[in-house]
C-alpha cells in the first residue's frame, strides 16, 4: 500500500489556495503524489478523518495515519515529515 498523502480543502479557503502551490513543490521535490480532496464535494471524508479545519494534510503509511497538519503547512515542515517515510 505504501505512503498516501491527502490534502483536504474547499473552494474559497484562503489557506487552501496557499497550500496548493506548496503541495506542487513538494510533489516535484520528493517525487510523491498529494491527493487533493474537496470536502464540499466529498463530505464523507469529514467524518472518516474527523476533519475540523481546511486545509488539513494527512500522511498515511500502509493506511495508518502517521502525521496530520491542520491549517497551512509550509514546504520545509511537510518535506521533513515525509522524508523518513519514503
């Protein structure tokens, strides 16, 4: 199964619009894929992952949550959390 990176967002969220380009940089630098999920279009994830704010970024390893960032996460912090898992 490996590593999964989920970023939950919604349209009109300032932090979400700032998070998107950071995610693209991390994807490029670490050669990973970050799945961006709109919680308005996919509300089931709110309950499934107990989401409280957007953006929320969750790192899963073999389906187990390893790290969660609520709110904007800077590139350096996200990369530092990912590197040991790759």
